[in-house]
C-alpha cells in the first residue's frame, strides 16, 4: 500500500516524504507509533481481497458434519496420529534451532489427517491428546492447540479447507519458542521480569521464522505474531486492539489459554477445565472475543472428553464420550467407587440414567484436576481402552 495522508502533520513524524509505500510489517509498526489512522492509495490492479491478505473470515454458510461415536479403532488411529504429531513438532523445533527450513508439506499432511479424524469423531482425538509430559510441554502444547482449534472450528462451521488453515496455525503458533533459552522455557518456577521479557519475544521470533519459510500462509504468521494480543490493547508484542486482531488469531488465543491452564507445567499441575472456562468467561469482552468464548464453552461443554469428574455419590471417573445433544450428560468411565477406592471399571451413559429413580448419584457433581485420587488420564490413554 502507498500512504497518502496521515492524521497528523507530516513534519511531526520521522517520515521523509508523502506517498511512501508500506513494504514490511516494521513499516506498519512505525506508523502505529505516530498515527491512529492513515489514508492509503487505492490501486484496483494491486488490491487484494481480505482472504488473500491472510484474513480468515467467519463462514457465510455454516458447514455441517455428521457426528459418529468413537470406536476402539478411532481411538487407536487417533493415538498414532497424536504421537506422530508430537514427534513432528519436536523435530520442527529442533530444525528451527539449527537454522533449517520447516517441512511445511509434512505439517500440512499431518494437520489434514487430524482434520479428517476430528470431522468424523472429535472425542477420540481430544481423548488421545491427554497424554502429556510436563518436560515436553512446548511441543505437546502446539499439537494440543492445533487439535483444539480444529475442533472449535468444526463447531463454528468452517469448511474442511479452513479447518486445515486453522489447525496449521494452531500447531505453528508457538514456533518462536524454539529460540527461547531452554533455561527460561523449562524454569521450575515463576519467571522474573527480565526472563518474562525474553519469553515474550517468542511472538516476534515466530513471525520472523515463518516469514522466512516458503509456502507459508499469512494467517499462520499473524497467529504466531498476535496470539498474545488482547482486545483491550493490553497484550503483546504490539498492544493492538480488537480491530487489529483477526478471527483466526482470536480462535487460537482462546485455545492457547485453555490448554495452558489445563496442562501440567514445570512449575505447577494443570487445573480443571471448569477453571479454564472461568478464566475465559471473566476476561470475555476485555481480552477475549465474547462471542467466541461463548461458542467455545458450547463446543467443549462443561465436561470435555478426558475430564476427571466426581459423581454425586462420591465415585470418580473419566469422561470418555460427549453427548452432543445434551453435553451435561456424557459417558463416564467409573474408576473409583463411592468409598473413593479403585473399583471394577465400567462405562456409564449419563443420558440413560438421568431421570431414573435411584440413579441420581451417578450424575456429575463437579470436574476435578487430573491426578485426583491417583487418577491420571494419561495412564488410561496409554494402556488403551475398549470403551465402545
């Protein structure tokens, strides 16, 4: 674009002449330091519509996908895919540290497989991404955000092609952390002010890494650069406000926060999904898009697949399947009895027991953190379950 007019006298800015062309993100950042609005020259031959500029807009026609209950085969396939995705992400980070090019083709192929799996049955993929190792947080977090973003995009009605764009943006959103010092990335405790400033650089590093790669979609660059921005302008690195944050980046931000809160970190254990939902709801309209937060809650439900729950009778279990017509009544694998001791494991479909006299105790009281009473979801995922 060519800038032809500023909202202040040119003599009050460092720009040498009128009519200069914007040729980089740095030029836009410099303009933002001095101006709230500018006028650009319209060239019909060079003008690109928003979709070509890397802006993913809400679907005008909502795509609908038929839901299928996950089968044991779906769980096995999802496990293989999640494991491969995590290995690919670790390899990607290593390549960036060594200055190698990112294998975009392989990433796109992996995301495409994840999209097809989630379109058919979201439960299996969300269940398998519960396998986590706090020492591998960054790589696993990238995969998890990608999977959550695809699942959320499916709920919002995006097409399969758009879901591939959203999923890849999610997987690459934290690629800049490949350049963050390991001692800061894996610090066992809160970061001090200096370390936090260094950590914040991962957004700019991510942008620079992706800009230098061939065949990179601009939306991936934007989400890597802007996923820590906030609607009220309190985010980083540019403190841009609502109108500067795309829908895709808003989606990635919500998924990023949700997974960060519910994941085990070097310095703390993961918290419950309800706690993550509470954080999103409290900041909706300030930091996060209110409409998207509301849709995210509808998408995940109160009891997402993989949640550890306490039943009204004191028993504990793991949510292994969502009832998409009534999300408060999922399928639960009961693993601790009313005495909170290990019991014979069985799957209870809460939709079938709801309203049945004498079965009220099997309904969910609350979600509890992973690890309560020694219940670690990862152990059940790793050993494999026949929960059809």
